């Protein structure tokens, strides 16, 4: 009998654990949550963000509110069209609230301006004149201030109020509560709604006390998929697909890469990814009925790489299109190349289904989908394919990690795949069951590591005879330290300093270091970040040039990224400038007038070049 009791207790315990993530469900009649004080700052900057699942446009509805008529704070919808409203000083934003799916809303006040984000994408803004009242009702959730009704009908989760203007990168970084501590800098209030029962919802922020919410008139607790999860996406070989805006329109210097685990079906071709309209333009990759990888340049041709996939084995694929053709890498190894070039893409970016032919559905899992506006080198692919990367990495156009939701759980309504890159190419899950293990989020490949840190910026500037290095991060998890590295050629590096890290942070953290021994030539800098578990990542490279004599010309972008060389002519007359290859071959020569010049060097391969400016020679690194 003891064994039976233990078994029953274990089942109950596991069920409770699986149901530990909750949201509040409001009935639209009289449900709401009240707090005993103001929560949204009435002066200065602020950010209010939350997840919401709206079910109807019936009547005016308020998600959150505070204050009194005239200059009140509220976020809600109009009675018929469902257009989002943001307080008396803004009113209608012109943005229609999506129904029957989870949507992340963030309203950011910065000075007198306001910006509205949906799912991390800016949708509307007010340039000036935004302010809120310092009088009236306390902070309310699910109803209008002052007892005016306008009750919300739907679900809400992860409500946060900040006393700072959060950036788009910061909003995305913690959208699914990845490592957001209760004491995060600037976090005024944090309602997780994870109680699961009772009439109180606690403010989890340790920065503010006395603002717990009182659950009034019976909002119900319901399971929520709004959580961070190290997941991949599983396609059912039926009609599942992800559709997004076109990721890039370039026909050269572009890279598409992703991880897949193909389940081995041979009854049809299986489309993996298409940037453009199948059969008409752009480029795509698919697996044929012999389980071989094929590249298709729509309206140009199809090439069989003859690489055969092993069923249910995670495999990394990269298609690199450069100025002379394309290369296919499998697990970092070059398996195929061709001189063909594609037609300019139009249409959409699609994963897992041929929407033109109405078939070729994928069977298996995908993860770490990335589109670049650069032709990645084999070394770059190998160095970055085994885990997450910094979403702000130069050249990254689209980036899906799929790290959201409950693996094989109920993810109903979580249909927007967040693009972690800055361009906002969110994908829409279409026809996914979002429940169970065949058409849903599933646990990712255990060999992929999750990025613990997100770089925001890194600069290097002259300060008299020194170089001031400044960098900032958007989030950190178990970060150990930052090692400042210096180089005189961009290849061999020396450690010059070590800065201890914050360790765990969800807000912007700033660091600096003054290098007092730069050389009278080109100085290159980068930051090596290390974690407590030994993992590491590099910042971008920055350069500063010192010269005993004042130079008439400055090279403003060295190393050169994205194929654009920037030169500033300080002299008052035109100056002869020429570019040479590493072995001294003249590539071009021209006279440049005073001012800043941007020169396209994308047609040259990556490596070291020499820029002759009058009598002066500069070493240039193309990346």
C-alpha cells in the first residue's frame, strides 16, 4: 500500500510541476485585479509590458490602467475595430489587436515620446506630448481606472512595469522570462501570475513592496505557455509551415543556415527553407525522395548535392551564395559548389512547406535558423554553428531560436516565432497543432548550447594618448569575466586586462577600460567574455590608429565588415588612394576629394589588403 501511495503522490507532484506556469483568465464582465498604489511612474521614463490573449472586440476593453480622465495611463482596445489605445495623450495608435493568439505588448515612454511594440516589433510611435496623470485611481489590471468598467475578455501573463525606457533589444531578450531576476535594475513591478489559486497575485519585484494585486470577482487561473524553453520546432509532414516577411532580397553575399533532424520519409520531397517564390525567384533547399539535399534557384535550376541524410540525426546545413556561385556546407564541411547565381527574391520566407506546389511538407525538427546578408566563411560557420549567437551580430538578417513555450505541452495560441535579430521578421506558425509531440515545440538538440550573454555595444575611442574601451550587455547568465585583448595586426592577440562581470543580469550593464599603452600605428581591440562553465564569446573587433604625425587621411572602418570601406580625407585637396592585394597587386586607384567616402569592396575575398594614401600605407582587414 505504501508503494501505491508513493506512486499517487509522485503523479500529483509531477502534474503540479508541469502546471507551474499560469496566466489569469478574465471574463470580460466584472473580473479585474486591483493594487493599493500607483505602479506606473507618473514622471520620467517607463516601460509597461505584458503578454495578452484577447478573444473579442466586443466593447471597450482595458488591459491595464491608472490615473484619471484627461491624462490617464491605459492600454486597451476600441469597441468595434479592436484598435489599440494608449492613454488620453495618445489615444488610438492605429494598430489592430490580434485575436485568439498570444501577443506581447510593450509601451515605452522616453521623454515626451511613446513607442508601441507588438511581439518585439515597433508598430506605432508618438513623437511628443505623451504624459500621464499623477492623480486618480491606483494601478488596475483588466479594467478601466476609476471603476468605469471596460473589462478585459481574455488571458494575461508576465506583466512588468519598469521606471526606465527599455530598448527593443532588452524587450526581446526577456520576452519569455529568460533569467529575469526579481531585483533587475529599474524593475518596479513584476506580476508573474503563477499562484494558480487564491485571490492574490504577488508582485515579484524585490525593488518595490506593498503593491501585490487583489484578484476581484473571480478571474480564473489557467495554464500558460509563456515561458522560456530550449526548444526546436517539429513539423508533422502534413501541412505545417512557418511564413515570414522576405528575409533578404540579395542575390549574392547571403547565407542561409539551420539545424535539422529529418525523420527519413521518402514518399515526397521535403522543403526545408525558401527565400522567395518557389519556381519563380529566390533560393531554396529541400530533401528529395532519396534523402539527398538539393539546392534550388527558382527559375534557374536545381542541383543535387548527393549528400544523404541519416534519419533522426541532427545535421547542420549552410548555403552560402557569393559573387561567383554558391557553396553548401554540411556540419561545417564543404560538400558541394557551383557557379550558378539566383534571381532576386520576392514574396515570403517559408520553412517546411511548398506553398506554391501545395506540398513537399517537411518531417522532422528544425532549430537555429539564420539568414545573413554576408557570405559566411567556412571558419565562421564552424565557429558559430554549435550554439546560440548574439542577435546583434553584424550581418544577421533573421534569427529564429524557437526557445519559447513548453516542450510537447499545450502551446495553444503561441503562433508567433520571435525573430531575435533586430529586423523584426517574426514568423507565423500555420497549421501547427501546438499540442503533443508531432506538430509543436520540442526539446532541442542537447549538444546545442544556449547563449548566456547578449552584447549590445562595443566602442573604442581616442582619449589623448589612450584608448577608452566601452561595452554593454543586455543580459548575462553565470558570466565570469571580460578579458580585454589587444592586437597590432588583427590576428595575434594579447590579454591586457580582465574585468569581473556582473554574473547575472537582465538589464543593460555597462563596462569600460582605459588602455594606456597603444602603439603608434593601428590598434585592434576585442573583448573575450567567459562563463563560469568555461564557455566564451567574442565581441566585434574595433580599431584605433595612432601616428606620431597628424594624418591627412583616416580609415574609419577597419576591419571592414559588410563590404563597405570608409575613408575620411582630412586634407584640403584631393588625395591619391589605391588598394592593393596582400601580394602587392594593384586592385584600384582613384583621387578622393576632402570628406568621408564609402567604397564598396564586397567583391574582394576576405583577408589582408594594403591601402596606399599618398605616401602612407595602411593595412586593411576585410572580414
